[in-house]
């Protein structure tokens, strides 16, 4: 959560406290917020709602955290966590790179809904269509969970897919730079690809930013 999330979080916290006939001081309320600040707002609000339904006493911050991060406490909360994980990975990793997803049900659901990790990152929908997509995700995710798989899965990004198509390189190639680059030219083998990839990164990044600048103008 960010500082701007304090108001909706504290509003939800106060409402739950009233249900349990508790009056929290300002200091106690801010302690709740500061303790849980590293968690998403939506997940915390859902955890408060779940606690209101199942708890006998006012939940402590540790209990709220356990509901958010624990397994099997609330199926809807688990779906929401998976959706938030997807949105975070799409924003931070992006479709150029391959991504390792520790939740196999999430990986399978994304492939079932979008077809590929690239499309999961780059699909552009209206708010109404995203709402429908979120509902579809919930249904598909539940089905994928029933498979009982536990091993992490790698979803292939743009660069790894193109390297496989062009050069037959099976393993995804990850870079230290902020933007992976598609290797140009015609390397002879995988070793040549790996040797030239890092040298091409700065040129690819520069071209990417030049394209964005032309678009803005």
C-alpha cells in the first residue's frame, strides 16, 4: 500500500473494529497500517472482510497478514492474490523477458486466457473488458488449481521465442539490462548468440527509446 491508501484502509479497519465492538486509537490504527503497508490494499480489505466473517475477536495485524499470505483461508482472496501477482509481473518484467511463476495455476490460467505471456503483458482492453477478463480469470484459475501442480513454470517472452524461432536456442536468454534485446544478424550457433547478445543491448535500448520519442512527437 502507499500513503494514499491509508484512508480507505483505515475506513475498512474502523468498520471491522465496530463489528467487534472495539474502538481503536489513532496510534493503533496507524500501527495496523504501517505493519501491513507492504501488502496490496485490495488484499488487505478482503482479509478484513474475511476476518469479519470468521473471527470471534478483532483480528490483530499478524492475523490479517496470515489471511493475505496464507493458503486456503479464502478462495476469493487466493484468486485476488494471483491476479495482483500477474499485474505486478506484467508491469515489472514485461513481455520481452521470460518469467518464472511460482504458482503453476497462475501460469496455466494466463496461458489459457491470453495464449502467451507476451499477450498477457501487451493486451490492451477497456476497463469494462478488463472487468470481464478478471471474472474469467477467477473461473479458469479455480480449474487450474484442481490439477494439484506445485512446480514453478516459465512463460516464454518475446526474445526467447524469437531466438528459438531464428536460431534454435531453447533456453531463454536473460540479460542484466532493463530491456532485453532481440539479437540481430545471423550468428552461427548458440555460443555466438550469447557472445553477441550483450554487445547488442545498448543499441537495442537506444532504438527502443528513439521509437518512443518519435511516437510522442
